[in-house]
């Protein structure tokens, strides 16, 4: 405790506070803009941070990471446009709240739940880092496969109204991930002899297309068919109270806590990320909810769950990086490289040889989380006023952001065409009753399922019993079987009653 207090004392200087505020604002803007991810922002800043002392550079990278994940929530809520992949799950209930005239309330709930996730992750980072890292080390290919299958089983919860359409969407999402170079054998698959497909299809343009571009098409159609559409929309877009009431906090508190714990745990597993945590947290929130029918229609629990889960990852991802030198996700992998360039070796020795640096980072993480909350709540009214602009001006701007965001991923016009294609596909999928969320879930978890399935079978010489003889793997597969059985039983009962 004394070392942590010393870290806070070392942090509270004008220079470090100023750098934290600027980094949070920059990260928030990056997260807000579609296609610009936290990984991209940190990667760009790493070379610039080398001229600074390790203490300052590390705080800048951590602050940008935290705020970028949170900033993506705003565009997801206002325009159904995920600012970052982690905010895709927030579209399911955040955007319906905006259409109900509750955009301010949705943004406020998202900021509070983000802060909750950050604080839970920070608490585990400070107190239980070594213990959690040891548990995470027990996870091999079979365990990661089982977790990925568990994540995909959430489709049964996400699409309880039409499970078959949900599974079809998820299967198509997984199928898309097989395009490109085989990750194990190095053989081209479904590339049709074109270099453009050799790297696979990036899921960020797919996200932008399915959620944002398709919504642009729907708005354009509505403005053409109904001349008063714009006026009706602006009448419903009133600025509501930003700060959630105590009743709303009470309703969502346990859900936020559970989602934050899920995010912290997933973040501590190397190779995962905030997007996976957000979907798992959302699925578990719906699974445990007594009012499942409200999900997808503007549920406040559906807003808080993915945000708390996604931000819980921020603290969790630092745990294996600092204690073992193993990055929890893509962002901490970049930060790990920066630490090594600064001459620091992550691992147990880091806590002994550079304890002041580590504890200053802990202090900076805590303060940056508070700054991010203040910035998010402070700018909420500004964002809602932007949403109230006439659609004839706003829709073209959103479409332009979609194109720029898609292009910026790999500086490729091909990604813009991918976004347009999936925008058209998303438009017709919605009209036909197919959900976009299972498709995205399949794209995110598909590579994790395939690669770890094949690695596991290589480890066991083709024996599938490896998944049942390892306790952690068997546990998650057991949960999958039970949850699918319960969903199947519910569907059968519903059919009989109808």
C-alpha cells in the first residue's frame, strides 16, 4: 500500500497530469471516429513516446488505450456506428435508446459502466496480478477453443426469437474468416487468385458496413418515402438527463459488476480482446436477465453490460503483460515492445527493479479513468446536439466517416468496397429478420475456434478427447452443453404453448 501511495505522490505533477488529460482527449476522439481503433492510436504514438522518459511515455499509451475503448461508445449509441470493434455490441441497445429520444441517458449509462469496468480491472491489476497471471498460464489451445465455442453459444441467447436465423448468420461469419492464407499450413483459401483476398477480410470494415452503412441506407430510404421523417426524428431527439438515477444504478449495478469481472478475466487471457469481452458480457447479461424481451429494444442493462465488459479488459490485459511479459491483447503487445525498447523487462523482476514506475502506472491508470469519465459525461450534451442536426446533413457526414474509417484500416480502397458490400447485405439481412450480431460474433471468434481446434488436435495426435480430459476445457464445454440444452428446451416449450 505504501508503494502505491508513493506512486500516486509521484504521479501528481503538473507535467504528468497535463499529459494524461491530453492523451485522454486524443484517445476519446480516436475511439469516437469509426475505423480508428485503440490499437492503431497506440501504435502511432509509440515512436513519438520514445523521446520521453519511460514513465511519461507509458502513461500516455495507457491513457490513450483506456479512453479510445470508451470513446467508441458514443458513435455506436448515436449513429449505430461502432467507433471501435469493442463497441459493436453496444449498438444492439444503445442505438434503439437514441431512436427513443434517450441518447443522453444511453451515453451517461455507457460512461458510468465504462468507469465501473475500469475500476474493477484496476483493482485486480493492483491487488491480484500474480495470482491471475498464474491461472491464465494454465490456458492452452484446448482451453481457448472451449472458450471460443462458449462465446459462439451466446448466439442462442442473442437470437432467442429466431435461433435458426441466428446460427445461419454466425456460420456465415465464421465462413468469411476462412478467406485468406491458412494460418497453420500457409495455403491460400478462397482467394480466387487475387492478392486483395490473400490477407483475408478485415472485420472492422464489415462492422462499419453491417451497422453503420446499412443504417445510412435505411435513413435515406425513410427520407425519400416520408418527407416528414427528418422532422419527426428531431422531435424525438430531446436532451435527457445524462447522469443515471439511483434507481437505474441499482438496477444495473450487479450486471455492471459481473460484466466487469468477465472483462477483466478475458483481458487476462493472452490473445483475446475487448470485442470478445463485450459480446460475452452482453450474452451473459441477457442470459441472467428476467426481462430478456427488452434486449435489442433499448434495455439499459444491454447498454451497461458490453461497456463494462470491454473496459474491464483494459486492466485485465495489463496483468499478464506486467507480471509475465505476455501481452493480453494487441494493444498491450505494442506497449510490451515499447517497454523493452525503454530497457525494461516485463515480469516479476519489473516489480522489484522498477517498483516506482509500476506504481506510478497504477496511479496514472486510476486518474486517467476518472478523467475519461469526466470527459465522457462533460461532452455528452454536445454529442446529443450533433445528433439533432437535420438528417440531410448528418447522414452524408456519417457515410463519409464510414468510407474514411474503412480506408484507414489498411489504406486500401478495397476495404471501402467491403464496407459498402456488407452495408447492402446488412440492410437486406435486417429486412429478412437476420441479426447482424451473430455474424460479427462468428467473425471475431471464428479464427480462435479454427486455430485452437487444429493446434489441440496436433498436440493430441488427432485425439478429440483432449478437450474433455483437461478440466478447464471440459468445464466450458459443459457450460455450452447446458446452455444450449436450456435454450432448446425453452424453444420446444414455446412451440407447444403456441
